[in-house]
C-alpha cells in the first residue's frame, strides 16, 4: 500500500480503484494485507516531493499492473479528519514497522497517529492483459468482484463505491466502454458490459440500435467460431474517438 | 490567502472559486495581494490537522463572504509539482514574512521552496448577499468578471477556468441555477444567467418552453413594477428540488 520517507509529501497519498471486466463481472484489484485478520486495501502510496499527483497514481498503477497508458481519472479527495480508525492505524503501522524497521512511522512528534489525506483515482484496464502484482505488505494481490467486496481498510470501500458510481455516470457519456474490453468485441460482449456496470438487463434489439445509432463503432469481420454463418460481427470504437490512456 | 503553522497539514491547501451573478456578468471573488505588482489570488488557506478538507473550504468561504450553507463542490486536485513558479513563491513568501514574522516560512530543511498541493472547490452564492472581505495579505478583496480575469498567482487562473467549465456542465444537470439567483426570479433573469454562463443567446420562447417543460419551477405572483399588466411573473425552484448548501 504505502510507505513514507523524507522524499515524500508527509500526509498525502494516492489510491487507485482499478477496474477490469471479466465473465460478466466488473472486478477491481485489491491487496490482501499480511495481517491475522482478512483485511484488504486498494493499491496506493505516498507522493514523491518532485512528482505530479497524477504521476504518482500512474506509478502505482504501473507497479501493480505492469501496464501504462490506460484510462485514469481523478475520483476526488478523501479528506475526512477521522477517515483512518485507531484500529486500522494500529494494524497497518505495526505491519509497516515489521517489514521496514528503518522507515519513519506515520506518527507526529507527540507520538499520535498522523492524519492522511488521499486523492483517489479510477483506472480502466483490459482484464486479459493484467496480472495483479503484490508488494511487500501484501499476502496476495488479485481481482475481486466489485459487487461482493471483502472487508477493506480505512475508507477504501467508499473509494471503490465512488469509483463505481463515477464509472456508471461516464461509461456512456465519455465512451469509456472500450477501455474495459479488448480492442475488438462483439455486440453481445458490449451489452454484457453495460448490463454488468448498470446491474440491469438491456433488451438486445434496443441495445444494438441505441449503440449503432451513436455512430461510434466500426464493424469488422465476423468472429471466427467454426460455424461461419452464426458467427457474430466484431466491432471496435472508431479510431478518431479513442480515449485510451 | 494562507498561512501555515504546526496546527496545519504541511503541504496541503484549499482554494475556492466563489461565483456570483450580477448585471449579466458571472463574477468571482479575488484578493488583490499587498504587492508592488497587481497580482490576484483566489480565497484559500491551509487545512487544520483536525479539520475535514471540505470543512476547511467552508471555513475559507465563511471568512470571505460571511455566509454559510451555500452550494460547494470539489473541482479537483491541483497537484503539479511545478505549479508554483519561483517568482510567485518569492513574492508570496516575502509578503507573508513581512506580515507575520513569527510564522514558519513555507520552505523545507534545505531552505528550498516547499511544494504545495491544493484541493480546489467552487461555490455558488447570491451576489446580493455577499460583500467580499479582505484578510491581512490583501490590499483589497472584490468581485471580478469571470470573462476578464486579471493576473493571478500560482495556477489560480486554471482553477477559475476549471470552475467555469464545471459550472457549465452542471448548471442544467444539477439544477444549480437557483444558487446564483435570488430566491425568486423572473424568466428573463434566469435566461440572462444561462446566456452569461454559456456565453451564447437562447431564443426567449424556446428557453421558456425548455425550462417550463422540466417541471421544476413554481410560478408565483407577478413582480411589482408599477405597471401591473406588463409585470413579469416571478418563479422559484420547487421546494422539494432545492439543492442549496
């Protein structure tokens, strides 16, 4: 998750809600922390003194997914004074101290817990291209179902929920769907993505008409499935509309 | 603008773009700093260690306008590493030092300028109710035309422009217009607000139809102007839709 040194801005972090779409599920990347209890965290970290905030988010994203140039947008500031409970603070600082005895602990001169403000981002990645990578603090790092989130540290669940809300607002308006699919996709795959994100069915004929009327897709050859006649067409976003990275 | 002490988070500030509407102009509040050159700044300040970030923005807003419970929303983080030029830093820290010789200067142990990250907000207030208040750093504090901004310190002009962009996006969608008008208004006043914010004319009949079709306004008595027959109707947002504060 994060570790602070004098090279970092003292009380400011970034956290990333990294979404991927797989088998009709909208997934996000979580770390299972090395703790006795099962507690999960969003990928995040401190911001370097010389680093733009957005570059800090890109760095975290790259560390955890190995990919760059993906869709990334700010969700907002998580800045409640009490966003980190005493219990979460104890658990986390104990873990950090064990792993990195030389690193400055996140406490002030009076030995009180240091307040942290986090700038949250959401990112959209092609699930097929990403194998989540753990860091020292993690027992594991993997994809989890956004509809069935485990117990999360700090206010990370609120961040995940805000990410989902903003994704719903923007999927259509900002044509974000192509960031969650492979470069080419069938109409059925696109519809399944919409049904998953909005958590409701879209009648197939209406959906196809609505999407094609937007005049944003390019139809390609049929997907090869063995039975040519029944094969669905492949589509991709028109190249002049691309909004990747 | 801001002064930091040990009670504050070291490298984090808030800044507010406070909009008001007057005589067909969209205005915002700026401080003219006590400097030889004419340099202006948005109202802002450091965040107290015990204070929610949003409460810091509300505090700044109250200090400068004397009012509370107004529409306030986060614009985003201004977090470029080089957002404060050396020249602006010199000017501002010199001024702060003169006024407050006892206050910790915004430099690090190596005597280098300290990087500041700012969370920007925008607020919508009733122009008639607000007399901008200056603080010690200001020569004056007043309303300025958002279409004709003076030279601003740091990246404050970008914040003002982002505020205008977000206001345009949201005026209609989030029914924000009532926050910029008195509680009751004529259709003409509402139209003038739209024309000002979007900087284009709206044909009167179309505009009235479009707004009334939204079914969000309540029609009240005619505005008293002396000539009753020609007096325009007054409207207000239906009370169940209010989004103030």
